[in-house]
């Protein structure tokens, strides 16, 4: 999104961000995706994996378009250190949908980040066990991430048969890798290697919610891109491979256009 473009030119409201057998990748988009993390898998092997995925998990949900007549409120909670001392907890908990990302603990941080989580975004490296009411929103960055998801829910022996895995199977939702490309190309104009998990989540929430409130994004007041749950070790911590500053500019523009409400933290 550059400064000349309006929201409606960028936001594709007909696009379904979730993967399903109907809403699957074309070979061209698959090729783009394999470059993100330099994976050498064929399109055929990807398709076989997707078949296994949907033998195990529900198809991506059909989404209804955001509408001003209805009000599903969402809190998108990033992991910025600017949440520390914010006292946003009760405000975050007040939303219908509360989306957290990667490690994002609540225990011990309730005053600033709240207690409820309806959706938790993860990829293999950032995964943890969720409770029975929380959707696992899985972000695949390569085919082997999808294999990992299937493996993580497959009992290895009799004793594991009744075990509960990362989350309830019925509550697993999988991001369509084509959505990553859409956000990188259309929103970020290909800046950086690819979008951060948090920025993808924010744009995803524009598709899922009628009102989006954003917390925990950007640097803290000293300019560090740290996490609220970690002691800052590296005072020159910036945003790595992701175009954090460009993402932040877009967040500010969305706020100016009143498409989101951005809570800047403390
Ligand atoms: O670091 P991690 O990716 O787990 O954090 C989740 C998301 O929160 C990031 O992808 C980023 O979009 C956002 N974040 C941020 N500023 C920080 C830390 C995280 O905007 N200081």
C-alpha cells in the first residue's frame, strides 16, 4: 500500500485467506512459495500433502464479508515490548475474537495482554499446546510445515491414541500460502523477504472481523523491537528479514483511514 492508494484498491474482500481443497494453490503461486524458504519439493508432492491435511483437518471456513451492520470485534495482539505497562488486559479481553501470535504467553502478563485467546497463530518453530477452545491458525511457509502439522496430530503408538495434541483437530485453520503472496505483493509491494507473521495476521483479521483493534505492534519507546515476554538483551534489536518499518507505516495509514484502531502501547 503506497501513499496514493486507497484501502478499497488494495483490500480484496472476495479473497478467502484459508486453504481448502477448493481454495488451493496454482502451480505458479506454489513456485513463488517454494522460494520463501528455499524448499525443493515438487507441486505433485505438495498436492499429496494437502490431501493428507484435509483427511485430518476441516476445510478452511467460508468467510462472510466484513459488514458495518454486524460487529464482530477483533483484538490482534502482536508481541511487542510496548505492551509492558500498558494495562490493556481488560480491554483486549473484551473483544469477541482475540488473536495471539507465536509464543505469546498470557500467564504472568494478564494485566497488560489479557487472559482470553480465541485464535492462536503458529508455525512449527513457534508452536505450543493450546486449550480446548482456541483455534490453531496454522501459517505454512513450506510444504514440510504441512507435513509437520499432520505428523503432530498423528499418534505414534497405542498409548498416544487418546492423547490430545497441540489443539482440538476441529479447531485447526490453515492459511492459504497464496495469501502470503497477496500480502507481500499487494500490501507490501514486495518489500523485505516476506511479511512478518504479525502483519499477515493483521491483514487476515481485516477479512475475519468487522472491527479490528491492534495491540503490541512496533518498537517500544526506546526504539527496540523486543518482545513483551523477554528481557531485552540486544539493544540494537531490529526486525530481521521482515520489512518491519514498512509494515508499521501501513498500520499507521490504516489507522488514519479508520480501518483499524491502533493502540500504541506504553
Ligand atoms: O516476534 P514474533 O514474530 O513472535 O511477534 C509476533 C508479531 O508481532 C511479529 O510478527 C510482528 O508483526 C509483531 N511485533 C512487532 N513489534 C515487536 C515485536 C513483534 O510489531 N517489537
